[in-house]
C-alpha cells in the first residue's frame, strides 16, 4: 500500500464567480518532487486553481492540503508561513517596476526570510547565474529587459528561497519558440536540482511535454484526464485528443459569437 | 403605478450601492489602519513616501497658497474699502489662510498630485499581478504597499500646510505692502495680533485628516482596480474626485467641530 502523503492535494475544490462555476469539485494529488502540468483552454479555470492554492482566491468548497495539512481558510500569518515554502512564476512575470532586478530576485529573502541586503544581493546574483543572467543586469530596471529576460528574472525570483513547491503560470506564453525552449530547460533543470514539487498550467503542449511527469486536463471545472506526459498524445480521450492536436472539430465547442 | 415602483426601486438600488461602498471603504480603512500600528514596519518605504508627498509637493502647494494669499489680500482690501475697514486685511489673510485656504488648497493639490499617482501605481500593480506576487512572497500588501502611504499622507500634509501657511501669509504681505501701500511693520503686527494658536492647530488637524483621506482614496481605488488600462484610468479619476469631495465635506464638519459655538 502506498503511504506517501501527497505534497499537494485538492479534493472537491469548487469556485464560482456569481453564477459562473469555474471549478466544480476538482480533485488532484501531486506527489513530492513530482512535476504536474495542467492543460486546458483559455478560461477553463487553470489560473483560478493556482490562485486558490496560493490563497489569492478563497475556494467556495472542498479541501486543499499541503503535506497533509489543510490550508483552506487558514489565517493570514499561517498563509504567510505556507507561502514561504512556495515559489511562483507569473504569466506576465509580475516583476516589481520600482525595484532593480536583483531586489526583485531577492525580495522573498529580504522580506520573507529577513536576510540582510548584502547577503541577499549575493544570493540573487547566484540565482540569476542559475537561470543564465549575467551580473550586468542586476542593477537594471525590469522595464529595460526583454520579455525572455524578464521571464528568467521571474524564474530566479521563484527559486530564490529554495521553495519546496513551485507554481508556473503559463511559463512560455509570449515567448518565441527558442526562448520558450530555453525557459522550459531552465524549469526542468532547476526543479530537478532543487527536488521541488512543481505544478504548472499551460496550453503550450511542447512546454507541457517537456516539463511534466504527469499531465492533467481541466475542462468545465473538472480534471477529465490525468496520465503520464508520454501518453498525452495517445490518451484515447476525445477531449484531450482534440486539445493536444489543436483541432477546431471535436467535443470541445469554443464559445465564438460571430 | 408600475413606473413609480421602478423609479423607487432604482433609487433604492443606488442607495444600497452607496451604503455598500461606504461599508467597503470603512472595512478597507480599518484593515489598513490596523496594519499601520502592527509590525513589521517598513521605515525605508515610509520615508520614501514621506519624501514623495512632503518634499515633491512643496512647489505646487507653495505656489497655490502664495497666490491665494495674494488674491485674498487684494479682494479683502477692495471689499473692506467699502466699509473703511482696510486695516483688517492682514488679519483676514492670516486667519483665512491658516484656518481654511491652506489646508483645503493643499489637500486638493495633493489629491490631484499624490492621490492620482497612488491610484495609478497601485492599480497598475494590481492589473499586472504584482500585488498577487507580493502575497506569494510572504509579504502582506496592506503592510508593504498601503500602510506606508497612509502614514506618509497623515504626517506630511500638516507639514505641507504649515509651510503653505507661511508662504500664503507672505503672499498677502507682499500685496499688502507693495501694492496696497500698508506699512510693513503695521501689517506684520496686524498679522500676529489676532492670530490664535487654535487657528493654526485646527488647520494642521484638518491637513492630517485630508492627508489620510487622499492616501486612503488613492490606495482604495488603486487596490480595487480591475480590467487593465481602462480600469487603472477609472481608479485614478475616482481617487481624485472622491478625495476632493471628501475633503470639502470633512472640511465643513471639522470647521463646525472647532469653531461652531
């Protein structure tokens, strides 16, 4: 009998905005050091799922557990303690405009871990090197960097505190294919190096296959298929088939009004 | 009958929405204030906001109060001349500037300059997920973003008003002495003669309240902005308009509190 406690476990998680049900009893368990990618069309609730785990949105019902401990409905101090163990790469990078690159990278170390600024700067430079950024960019403003470099800075910030869990929200969106592959490689390398548990959301299938151990597909608020990354193109699930092959015809009807 | 009911229902909906907004603002301000007095504190950020509000607003507040003092001297002179009461010009200038014009004009100017900037900056941070990023980096946005702005607004507007009072009275002095022909020492004597501590103190208390309101509105509208550039634009407009209206409303009640017999 497998007794490993999942690192992240969602059970019956529901979230609605008014009458629009976004998550409808979602179940997902992620083992320690596993990398799971959730795929699904735009507006299917992938980001909402991540935000519910991070506490940025409050789920209406269900259970969200990290290392077996319930985190749904916990207080702000407990949430801060949990979030210290989590890194997050935002879709638009979400770098702080008012801070130079190195302070963006070391923000969690200075604010969340009370590290002194000189040590934090050294650690930031080290993390930047891990994602292929030279020390020259440390004092630049995020606005002076290209989209790909901003993504690297965001990745360095996500891994700066050596988190046990890392979330990636559309990590390759808006990047050219080569830069997207570079970011995918960096994600795989850093997650493996750190032994972190990773949960990513994307609709980029190249990225999903590269960074995932398992892939899950979200549709109408539920996971309709979960399986090894290598089997996603032969899942036998018509919804998954249509999505991964990018076909307009199939059971998934896009809500397009002409 | 049906149209009347529709009309009443519409009024009711507007009234309920108004009450909801008051409730939301009250809860929001309570949360920010509670974070202002609980550690951790961010002295570096508070200092940066104090410089932004206090130092960089000095030129605009100085110019406003300077010309207000000058206009006041000129207007009161032409008005009082009808009753041969020109000698009251210096007293009217100093009391008007310290009690009313200084705090209200400084408040309105800072609402335009700082309230708008706060709403735009925080609003942009909201729509670009920077505020969400703060949360994931174990940093409470109320403490890190909002509390320093509220503390800076609360403390720096009295400083601005004090400087504005001096500049405004000086503007009145220049017009009084060089345009209206008052004797300089007489004008200064008249300025001091009827000035009471309460005139200045009430102005500083008003300034503090206005500073709080300007920062609160900037933070509230910025923090709750939605929907990209348009949402940030709307937040900026709402911050300035609501702060300006609140300043004028609170000015009446504070004046009544201090001076109504």
